[in-house]
């Protein structure tokens, strides 16, 4: 365990929080409701803080690429002449990413399975190393950032963006959605992750040895009837049918009946004509 993690776990114990484990289980899994959200993501709505650093001819490593929608945008942004290597720990989702790249007519993307804690690439292999919504799900984010730094060329960019669940906010108020948020954070920590990763990114980067770190924040906001229906529907489905649902019950944090009540609350909240939801993200651009 890194000294930074030892210090953070000590603080968590003092505050009565459940310490983050050294290994982590991906809380969301790859249920259709999860991939429905992931396929919505683009470089513009999920990596705008990085776009200004990209130019044709760069080599990019996209860590935790999922179904590949951000990956494909990155490939276009560094073309012509650039290449993207996309990695994910789940082989099954890589097939979707390959198919999407083919659909977009992109032949400059290479795909591989990989663990961010131990990337199978030589030192200094890439100009840019990018991870979106990854560090919240790993057992040792500081080690992960060190590994991302190792495979980035000197002077290159390591970029990461993660949501911060405790900072999510919505209207109108819903006590059951408050329960949902508390439940999700407990389950994610029981699985070895850190759901409030966004606020910690700069701290983790400094602990990983970066001394040039630009930190920022941005948000997803769902406010139209279509956006509210989409967001509430995918979370209602995740709550009852995804790996998260199984983990919540298997770890004793919720019963199936309680998860059904939470899903019903998502649908009830979405029927409010003034419903609004915002997801805050932390972001870092680190010079290697």
C-alpha cells in the first residue's frame, strides 16, 4: 500500500468511513443500462478539458475505454497521423468498442485488455494518457496514476476525469434518492472503489509524483424532459438489474424490495415537471 493510501485510510477510519480496499470490483458492471450511459459520452461532453491539448500526429492511450465513443472522438482529434491505443479490463466491452470504431470508419485505433495498475507498454510510449471515470473504480488510484505517468513520454499529458457522487445534486428533493446516494457510496466503497473521486484527483496526482497539475471541474446537467427520462430510467434499471444491484444485495447493504423502492423513486422523481440533476466532475491535466 502506498503511503498516501495509508494516510487516507487512517483519515477514513477517524471519520468513521469504510476504508478503500487495495483491489476493487467494478461496481457498475456492463449491463445494458450502464452501457446506455457510456455510449452517450463524447469527447465534447466528457473530455472538453483535454481537447485543447490534442493535435494531429499525437499518440494517445485511452484507459478504460468502455464501448469506445470517447475513444473514437480522440482518434479523430489526433488525425491525420495520430494513433490511439484503447484498453479496458473487460474483454466483452472491447468488442463493442471495435465495432463502433469500424462503424465510424476509423482504422487508427488499436484495442487491448489491460489493468491500469500494470500497463503492458514500455516507458514513454504515448504523448497523452487519458482515463475517464476510471480512478473511482480502482483499488489504488495513486499507483494507477504512477503507471499512467510511466507510459507517458516526458513532457506529455496524463489526463483524468471522475465524478464526485457526494457532490451530485438534484431538484426536487427526494428522501429516497438521498437513500440511493448513500447506498451507492457504501456499495462502491465495499467494492474497493472511491465514489467521491472527483475531489481527490489533484491529491492523488500529487501523491503519484506529478508536480505540474492543473485541476478543474465541469458538470453534466440533465434538465429537459428527455434528459430527465433518460437519466432516471437508466438509474432505475441499474438499481434493480445491473451488477450494482447484485453487489448491493450480496454485501448486505440492501434488499431486493428496497432496491425496487429506490427504482420506483427514480421514476416518481422524473415525473416532476421541474426535475433537474447535475453531476459534478473533477479533472486533472498532469505534465509528465
